[in-house]
C-alpha cells in the first residue's frame, strides 16, 4: 500500500470488533461503508494481499477480506452479512428498507464475472472486449432504474446502492474515457454522487498494512 496512515493509533477496549480489510477491495469497501452510518467502531487491520497475516486465516478459512471478528469470538466473513449485521444494530438512514437481494445477486454474480474478465484478461485468459460488452449490457439495465430518481430505490441511498457501487466504480475505472462516453448519463451521475460523498471519503482512509503487536487503530 502506498501512503502512510492519516490516523494516529489509539488503544482499544476488549469489546471492539476487529475488521480485516483492504482499502481497494470492493467487498471490503461496501462493508466499511455500512459500518460507518451504523456507528460501529472497530479495530481495523489493513491487509496486504500478497502477505496476509496468519491471524486472518485463523479467523476465517477463506482468508479473504472483509472479515469481522466480534468480541465474543463469532466471525462474519461475508461482506453483505457484515453490512446487514451492522445496520441491524443501528440504521439511521433506513438502508435496510432499500435492500434488493436479487439486484445485488445480479451484481455479485453475472456482473462481477464479466468485470473480472474485462479488468484482468491475462489472469482469466479472456477476451476483455466481449466481457466489457456483457458488463455494459447489465449496466444499461441499471440505467433504467434511475427514472427521475437519484438512487436505485428513489430519493435516498440504501443498502443496494452501496452494495453495488464499488463494483460499478471498478468497471468505470478500468477505462474511464470509454465508460464516460457511454450513454449511461443517469448511472454516471449516480456513480459521481457516490464518489463525491462524505461516506465514501471516510471509508477510503489510507492505512499501512497491519502487523501483529502494533497499537490498534480504530475505524472510524
């Protein structure tokens, strides 16, 4: 990770959850964006993916971020489960009222499939143009959701917006010039709105990779 943490370490009490995260991972991103409005304060441990700490694998066999370890030892290692757990505790913006599991599943399944093969063609031995076109077709369907409203479920953002947004961001940033030239004006405005939000800025704090024995850093 480049850059140094802008946060000063603070001592934690034993009742704080521990969040294993990676700044640029879209799954970890959406988990952090739900933890923020819920008011859940965690000890955050930034993971260097090329040198994952053994504590991560000990907490979850999948050994990928995000992983939330609760004070009682329970582990939540799926990003959507972390989001719904946090908002189930406190949901001041009523995000859970705007939760569309089918739309999120389409994002996490077909769209993510094409996104990976567009963004990482060498890794997948794929035709990026074909997968970009397939991803675009799915985004064109999302475009129709913004009929006079700024968010997927109306006037206010909800869980669906935040669950999908990091992946659309990743798709857009793969070739931003091409993406901006597509006839997706309402989707592009939605993306820009989320990118410019204070919530996104707070979720994207830069941290050095965590090392065992260092003073805890709290998020937020």
